[in-house]
């Protein structure tokens, strides 16, 4: 075989190999970024979607939608009003636990709306929140599940107490978030 023929075979093969290695590296970097950004929501989405590729496409779509939202920080006055309303909901729990859980759900939804998150339904809320609040999203899901049970009077007092704790985790994060991105590498 001549040198020209060997080069004609080796060079394209090397180029293909380099392209494959680069594609794998880019895919791994994207996957790592999504895992860091979405936290536990990444694995949950993979489980629901049935494949990493489908889940990552879904998470990417969530990021794109999130970019179109006008998420904004609260003014200090609004932050104080919400904190005061939360204290009232906590006090209500002593005498009316189911009502307090309902009010906590409403208060969290109101806070999301004021921050700029759409509030058109629980599933969409979780998808929108997952981009910046993936670490606390399981709290919201657990609280919402108990809230649903409480509307049919099936939740125990201990479940209702737990729901308040879960709502509080997301509430505190939304209340204190300064509007800056939580993307990895930013403080």
C-alpha cells in the first residue's frame, strides 16, 4: 500500500475518532451541568422519562422556558409582609392544622406569583421551579401531596405538621432568593 493510500485511510479515521471523543466530552459536560443545576430533580426526570436523553431534552426545555420568565427579587417590604403572613399561618396551625396547610399552599403560590413564576397548575409550577430550586422541590411535592390528602380529610396531624415543614423549606428559599442565578459556579 502506498503512503498516500495509508494517509487517505488514517487521517479520516483519526478525524472521526477525534469528533467522537469531543462529542462524548461535550455530552458528559452537559450531563454534569444538568445534574448540578437540577440536583435530585435530574434523577427524578430520568426515571419518569425512561432515558437520560429524553430527560435531558426535557430539562433543557425547562431551562429555555425559564429564560423567558421575568423572575425578580422581592422588595424588602414585600419580604417582610410575606414573613409576617407565614408567622400567621404557623400560629393558625395550633387550632386549625388543615386550614393552615391550605393557607401555606396558597401563600407559597402567591409568593411564587409575586416573584414572577407562573402559577397555572402544580405540575407546571414544579417544572418552572425545578430550574432554580431543584434542591428543595421534593419538599414542595411532599407538602402538596399532604395538602391533597387534607382536602378530603385523610391527612393525619403529623402529616400536616410535616407539610408545614416542607412548605417552609421552599417558602424560605423563595423569600430569601435575591433573584441572582443559582447556576453552578455563581455565589
